[in-house]
């Protein structure tokens, strides 16, 4: 039976004999082509809405046979059963603080967290506090003369008085420069004594 492009007719019942005849008719047409086909190309496979008819487009370009398929999408199936709980995931190696940012006073604090498969990464945004109120000024202090003298005596008693045990250089030197140096050392020793 020769190929009839009008068959199968729209909404006609499926007939394996008719489909077989159509395919055999296409084969006869292909076999009758004098130029050999050197290549077969699928140009497209298109998904059409559920319930649409399937369609195949065929064209010949030189020795290349081109196909385009239109295949209807299936209807959505029923919802599957609830899956079981997953197993325990791998423990992370460590927590990493990527940044701690100081924000202006009054800003909202924030923390962002990410996981790279091994480490948990944290970035903290912390607002700076407002300046506090100025404190009260204290009363000026009063120091009596007795307190001042006692403080000075206490300070002096804590200073070094080792110089009291150091004797002066009493023998004069013949060299004028050495004698001048001896006198200055004696002056210093006497100034350090109390």
C-alpha cells in the first residue's frame, strides 16, 4: 500500500494494520530515493502539553535526513508516600568566624551563617553602644598642712638614704682637674644626705 499522508485521520481508532501500511509506505519512498542518505539528524524533541497528539516531522536536506519529534508530556501522577528520616549527616570540622563588623549605634545586630560542607562560617554585625551621660563633677579636695607634711615625710622616708653611709673624699689631689672632680663628687654626696 502506498504512503498516504492523510492517514491516520484525526480521532480515528488505532489500527496496527493501517500504521504498518503507512510505515511500509514510508520505507518504500525512502528506498526509492536515488541519492543515498549519508546522515540522520534529530533536530528537536519537543515536549507538548498532556493530551496533545504525538507527531514526527521528517525532511530531507541533500543526503541528510532530519527528524523533529513532538511528544506529549504525561499526566501528573499521584503523590508518593512520605519518605523516611535521613541518616545522621557528617559532623563539621569547626566553626569559622569570617568577620565581626561594628555597626553605628541604633543599628540592628545580625548574624549570617553558611556551611561549605565541612565548616560552619559566621559573620557577626554588632552595633556600637551609645555614649553614656557625663558623670557628676566631684567636690574639690582639701589638704591640711599636717597631711601635706606627713605626705612629704613619708615620701622622703621612701627615698634612698644610702648616701649617708658614703664618705667624702677628704684628701686633696695634686692634679687640678682631678681636684676639681673630687670637689664635685663631695658636693654631690653632701647634697644627697639628710
